[in-house]
């Protein structure tokens, strides 16, 4: 059949497959019928079809970014028990969920005893970032150090640090749960230093800054790391009862260690 005699729209499936726009094809007939019935302008018809494709691609991209972030669990702000943790400063955290700080390449630090929700909030902000198109990577401080040690053993530390620059946000969980050897502390410093004013970090720690010299085994390295971390940072200290202990019916309030430095802009 010649192009002149082809039925109107007959080649659309082929063209849409070449454009890799399957949602447009799925909705084409139904949308075309509705457009004819309601006498839509051509622009509205095209806009309606393309919106469906864009929304579907955004959702698919978010799922991929979440998968690649390697979160240990999926935790949302909607799941957080604000009434049990008033020190979490809900208005401030909801403001952080707008993610302007990622555009500003700033940082967020959560401090508090085990079980008070630090990792939950860090994951929730990371999920928000994934949903809004940012690349995120999550790991504990020990896991980040192990990753950098492996790269160093391959003589590829610089390449690994450069590769990590492609992430808009890194989450460094559980700083202070295990002390680090001096070389490991130097690698953690290299990671934080490399991201200074280049990319954002979320840190969680059960230890105040005054104890980081002990954690990192070197007071000077700790001071330099803290200086770069807090220069553009929001710090939130969580207090009160452990979520995990409450869930087990144990009414225990762990001792909290607040950071010695206050919020920095």
C-alpha cells in the first residue's frame, strides 16, 4: 500500500516504537477518541499523550535510582513517628525534604542514641532525592571505608573518588559505631573533603563531634573533617526513647550525646 493510501495513523505504532514511547501507544486510541468527542485542540491532545509518557519515565527512573542507592530498607517521612520523637524538629525535616540543600551542595547531620530514628530520616531524605531525579548512594561509614580501601589496593582511589562525584548525595550511616584505624579515618576524610562544596552528604552518628577524635584515632583529622562537613550543614539531634526498644516493650531512654557544634548555614 502506498503512503498516499495508508490509513490515517497506521504508521503510529512503528513510529512510537522507534521513539521508545510505549505509554503513548497504550493510551493513543482512548485519548484520540476522547479528543474527537470533546473537540480538543491538537496541542492538548499531544500534551496529554506526552504527559503520560513523561510521568511513567519519571516513575521508572525513580525506581532505578532507589534500587541503585542500596538503601538497607525503604523508610519514608510519612512512616516516621513524630509524636514519639519531638526532638526531630518536624518543620525543619519537612523543609529539608524540599531538597534545596542538595542544589546548594550542603550537608545534613543526624545525631542521637541508637534507635532514635537517625537512619530512618536519612533514608527518607535519600528516597525523596531519588524521586526528584538525584543520584544517591547509601552505606555505613565502615562500608564506605572498605570500598575506598579496595580502590586504594587497586591503585584506583582517585578514580573511585571521581566516580563518586557523579552522585548528588552520599549517605554515610553509623559514624562512630565502630572506631576506625588511622588509615581508614584518612580515607573517610578524603571522601568528605572531595565532596566539599561539590556534592551533599547526610551523616548519622551516635557520638557528638567532641568524640570524633577518639572515633577517628586522630584529633587533627577529625577537626579537619568536621570543619568541611559542618561549613554548610544542618544538624539535628534526636533524643528520647529507642524505637527498637519501644517496639519490644522496653521503656528505656539511652544516653544521648549531642554535638558540640550547633547548626551552621
